[in-house]
C-alpha cells in the first residue's frame, strides 16, 4: 500500500542555516506529492506540491523535487528563519481524495 | 483558500463519555474529511463525508464509534463515542476545494481521555 517515510525530528537549526527534511514514499501508481506545514496553534497549510516526476514545487523559499528514481521528495531551504519554526508533513495522494502523511518533523530555528 | 473553524481546540474527557467535534467552513464544499493523529504517528483518514449521503469509513473505523453528520455543504461533526484512553489524539477536519485540487485543514482538536 501507499506510505510516506519522513525524517524524524526534532530538528534544531540556527537562523540562516540550510535545511533538509528527507521524505521517501511508496506508491502503487503515480502519486502527487505534498509538503504541509503546521505552525503552532494552527491547522495544516499546504506549503508546496508536485504532481509528476521531476517537477519542483516551491514556496516561501522552500523547494522539493519529485524524484521518481529514488522515490523521494526532500524539502530544502537555503536559509531558515525563526518564523519557519513549525511541524512539516510530507504527504502523497494518488486519487486526489485520500492522503497518506508522514509522521511530521518538528523544526525549531533559534536566533 | 477555504477557512475552517474547528472546535473545540482541546478537551479532556472521562472514559466512557462522548465528544462531538465541529467543523465549519466559510464556503460550500462537496467533500469533507476527518483525520486522526495519534501521538507520534502520522495522520490517518477516518472517513469521508459528503453532503446528503452516508459517510464512507476507512478500514478500522466504524460508524458506531465515530458517527459523522454532514447536514449541509459548510458544516460537519465527528463524534468520538464511548471514549477510552486509546482515543487520545488530535482530530482534524479537511476540505477539498471544489475549484481545484487544494486541501485545507482545520486547526485540530487535541483530545485527552482520562
């Protein structure tokens, strides 16, 4: 069945450091891939997505590339800010209805 | 994107009781989803609720334990019935926007059963 494996946290970085959160997936077909972010006290928000192989999703300085050969969708940001402190969830969806989520990675950025 | 108001944001309940979680959307949506996030685990879909029809439950979830109402296109409730400590989780509602493939999530209900 479909599943997502996500890098465990928590992750603590200094401001302006480089961020990578690893995500790999297992799917029977050709899923769309997503990163969601949950800021403290708020709901999950879509951060970025990619719908086919080699697509790159980007938003707010974050990027992730859909790698079919390695079944990965790693999240990266070149220079994190304190305001990026949140929980990040990798997810996939084949049907467009049901999502499969990773366990989430908590990121804390310190000044 | 759609704005979802979910409440309560948290509650502590006695075992054997029931809690109803409400999800209000600021626009009409066809499909609403209820998820559970147990401590240290990923989100798991409980059921899909479409207006005017019975909710569709995923494997491992039953209507008697998690009855769902969907009286109109902007509102849904999930009830966690006859609670036990194993039901302690975060419950989230989500909607699929009719205008595209985006999904919006509520802020979640953190439930603790004692």
